[in-house]
């Protein structure tokens, strides 16, 4: 694509004109005057230009992370819907080899006019989509609890490095991890997926993992905001959390804040109903929860829904399509398998004035910025 080639050309020009200095500023001559100096031209922002020049349909497409719950992907859909990316589940990998996964993912990227996020949940322990199969790895990745018990924070850093390299080698550029949730209840649904430690150690764990993944240029996602606690599984039913807001401020928010400070590009929002923030809607559909994440925690990256097919979120969008409700709440990226009906519903909602096109543009730009940070546009040149 010409725009991506243009990025490289701009860099070459800048280098050639000496605008990149290796050793401080040059000495000023007697005739030099700071008031008369000409400022260097700003580097063209091709990603913003891309977002602003997209059609409404193309921008909405960037807001969808399509769940792959079967073994096939339609290359026609990639071209037609301009999807932001895919989230792959276990069965995709079960019938493939590492080589065929690499080949298939490369072909999907080739079919896309804009590079896509290729995501999995490879947390370690009970949630491993790929390493559970011996064709990919002799043993599944251990849970964070196991790694920490055996080798502490250094082990967690090495585990994050190995996991990132493992995924990147096949073309996976996002791992929906780490889990920021806290609970001391060993019988709780979320407990096996947590670090199983106090808030201070968990916050350090999140900071270390996010920093490591950023260095490796693989996307991370802090989950599950605003904090699962000891609540029931929203995959199979409704979960209502009656804890006070102060409990979240003094405890559950802290690992998320640590991850945000470390540069996490994405936060995944749960389907829990947190009564202290919104008594009537799951967090994923609550405007107030999203405002807290933006304004109180200062997060300016991509907000991602948990899977919109989960039982815990069904029936809360009223007469609206659930994707429309999710965007109205403030999500930038929707995790869903029903994009063929939901993308047109969102486009229509914009045309009907239920969602502003500026909001769509802003969200699409956040998604594109994430891709830019991952170096995906460089690969598309």
C-alpha cells in the first residue's frame, strides 16, 4: 500500500536531511537567531489520515475482533467487512500444525487491506488455546501461580518472554493477558487464573508482564475490569458484585493501574454487574464503568468487551443490538462471532444518530494506533 511505503520514504528523507541528531544540537553561529529559525516540518501522521479517510463501514469494521469458534475463516469476509482482527480458539489449532497456522495467518493478513490483530487467550494454566497441544509445545504453559511459586518474578518475566516469542513465531500478535483479578477465595471461578497473591505482588506481576510484552512488540490486554473478585462465571450466567466502590479503589483497581502505567494498550471489560458503579447493566455495557476507566484510571487506549456471546451479558441491551449498546457504553473493540449482523446494525445506528461518527472515528483510530505500535503497518509495506 502506498501509504505504508510513504512512511519509510519519510524516514529516509529525514535521515538524509540531518533532522535526526546523534550528538546533541549543533553550535549556533553568531548570525543565528532562535526567533528566525524555521521549525522542522511535522512528520505526516499516516495512521490518523487513514482513519479519517475511511468510510463509515470501514471504521466500524476496525472495531470488531471476530471470534473464530470453528476451523475456517472466510477470506471474503476479511475483504468485505474490513475486520479489526480475529480471536482464535482451541479448535483452530487442534487440526493444524505450527507451519500451517503460520501459513494461514499470513494468508489472512494478505487478504486484509489493513493489517489485522491476531489474538488468542494464552494465559497459562487452565486457559491455553495453543500450548495444550503437543504438536506446538511439549508441555502447556504453566499458570502464573505455578511459575511464581517455582521461580518468582524472574520466572514470570521469562515465561512472558517465551510465551510472546512462541506466539509471534506463528503470526499471533496479541495475547489477551495478563489477568489482573484478585481474590483470596480458592473456590472462586477466577482464582486459578490469578496470581493468587496480594494486591502489591499482583500489581508488580502485571507491571512486569506488560513491560515484557511491550518490549517483544506483542499486544497485551488487562482483564477483567473492574475486577472479578469472587464472583460467578459470566460465561454461563449473571454475576452480581455488591462490594463497595471503595473496595475497588483501594484494591481491585490497583493491578489495572499498574498495567496502565506500564503502557498496556488494551483493557478488557467484564460482564459482571457491579452495583457500586451500575446497578442495572453489566460492566461491559455500562457507560459509567467506562467513564471510570477513562477518567479515574486515566486509560486512553483500546477498551475491549469480553465475548458478547457469553450468558452474563444477554438480555441487557433492550431493543438495541448488543453491539450498538456496547459502543454506546464506550467500547472501542467488540469481541464477537456475530459480526455479519452487528456491523450493519452499528452502521445504521450511526446513520440514525444513536452513535456519533466522531466516536466511531476515535475508536477506529485507537485500534489503528495499537496496530501501529505493534509494527503491523511496517509488515504491510
